[in-house]
C-alpha cells in the first residue's frame, strides 16, 4: 500500500536516514524474512519514570511491569477501554503492527482493535461521512488527510507538534498539518526508489546492476535475448488499484526532470498533461507496456496484486529478474528467505535517468489521525508516535521510521541498515507526489487512469483525464 507539505528536501532525508542507520559493527550482508514474533523480546528499563526499550518489551529487567510507557502511567486509569484503528496495512505487516503495541496494551489495560482493508481510502471516507468512523486511522496520504479534516471529525493535536518536531523534524510536522493546524503525526516511513532482484541469478548470468536507466533497458533487452522475462509487475490493490504505477511515474519524473519540476507537478504549476509528464509516462511505458519484458504479459499487471506471491516467488525462482517496489515488499517473501547482497533477494537503487539528478530518491510515510476525542484514543495516538513504539516496531523488521531518536540497535536487520545507506547517499529526497496531491487526483483519478493506461488507454487521454480531476 502507498505508505507515503510540499517542502521535502534534505531535512526529510536526514530524518529518515537518522532513523534507519546505526553504528552496528556487524559485517553480515544478508538477513532472513522470518515469521512475526508476538511475544515481547528483550528487556526494558525505567528511567525517570519513562519506559525505554531497545527491543520493545513491556517488562523491566527485573521482570516487573513498567510504571509508565511513552509518558502514560500504567495505573489502570484506562483499563477496560477499547480503541479501534483502521488502515491499509494487512497480512504480515498487520501482524507486526499489532505485536508492536502489545506493551502499551499490557501497560495501560487498553484493548486496541485493528482492521486492515484493501479498500481503506474509500472505506475511511465513507465511515467518516456516515458518522461511524474508527477511533484512529493510519492515513498513507497527506492529501487524503486534508480531505478528512474538511469533515470536521479529525482531532487537532497541536500539543504534539513540539515532540514530533524533536523526534521527526519539521518537514514531518508539515505533512500532518492542514490549514495551519497539526492533526496527524507520522507512524512510519518508507523508501521507494528500489528495484528488487536475485543476486545469485544475476551472478550466474553475468548480469551487473545497472548504473543508469539506459543500462536498465540494455539489461532488460539482454535478459529477453537470453530467453527470460526481465520484469514482474503488479498494480492490483483492491479499490487502491493503480498506486504502484504512480510510484513508477514519480521515480521517472524526479530522476528525469528533477526536484523543481517534481515540486511544481505536485502543486499543479506543471500540469499532469504537460509534455514533460507525457514523455515521462511514455518512458515508464517502455518497460511496463513492453510485452517482451513482463512476466505473465502486460494485461496481467492490472490484475496481479502488488504483493502477490507470484512476484515474490518469481524473483526467487528466476521467472522474472526485477521488480520495482518500496522497502516494505520484504514482508511478502516466504519465511526463511534471506535478504541482502548475499541472500536470495536484494535491492539496487532505481537507476538514474538524467545525470544532473543523480542521487535523488523518493519515499513516503503514514500518519495516524484521531477521529474521537477521548483519553484512551489520544493515548494510543501518542504511543504510536513515540520512541518506545518505534523501537518495538523496528525490531520486528520490514519497516522504517522517520523518528531520528530511535535506538539504532533496534534495527537488527543488516539488510534494512543497507537500505538506509541509500538514504545517506541521497542528494535530494522527495515525498511521494501522488500522496501529497488532492485525494481526488493522487489517490483518485491517477490510480484509475494509470490502470486504464496499462490496459491500453493512450497517454494523452490518461493525462488529460487526470488533469481534469484537479479541484478548481
């Protein structure tokens, strides 16, 4: 799912890098995709009344329950309360998310009930409009957050601005701000400028990681000439079908035209049907609409889920050689799959198109919004934005945070630390463009029209229709 203020720049890149990179001296280069562990791991200590933990446990070193967690007393005042959360997070990711707040449930006595939906974007708007919203919503798009705020149901949290600024930086405060009020602190971050591949398979064929987009096309043609299919692709995601295609387009716009055009595109100073964007979409089409390139054929892309086992197993088995997807795709590999340059599957940076934009990368994030003003709801929202939560969730793998005060030892996975090195090298960071656009455009018309484009609609008709969706 699209896990994604228009001022992005190096501040956000630095926040992400600081959260994901550590000084761990391990030299291992591969890790293992393992089943989620729901039992708390490790021990926590209580310092000045605040529970701190590297591995996320809810018990102290002596085995006793902590007196507080993320600033909330374990005094029973919230015991018996229930808080509901909805999101687009499902399957293994959802299991890890649920496990990550177990210490808070144990501490406070609050029961947290999570529902993950493939149709989240539509569901949350319907539930809010119908007067039956969840207590909390994990929103992947700032554009959608702005739409929800207009309903008057989202609880403003200006009281959290200082702590979020301290933990995440001012850019992340901006993403959760609408019309000058702060509503939704970040609960996760992701790196999108990645291509997944099978290192052993590349080595056996003599293939090398492409340094440029031209090299990527040359490699794809070589794989075809050798009798293989260079790419797996899937954009199906329930009512959110089409979002992975937006990531492709964003990568190309940023790498080809640069950050200024990218920013102007987000604000509609550069229209969707501008000739630059049309050329970029056609460049995406040189891969995604090339029948020789796609395992299963171009027409399969719209009906293949972005996290489908066909893609994960295809990379492992050599049915396809590459797949463009964010870091959270690591959650889709079978248990025991080693990840990293010496593993079964690894990643390389999305290759540069225009050398002037070398090092520019795209990422995204998720934000937690409160839709009921009650002590237990705000307490859970507070916890999911805390260092305690970040440490716990990071230890479970398949996740990044923008929280720069995380205990870096929580990132025990050397593969994920390796991804963070790409963030270190970034000269420019930009937040997911479609997530920042008005929801009618970025998570509405663009998703639908790029799906139609994949299945045969012209570039001109596709971009003209998306542009027409911009609010007047």
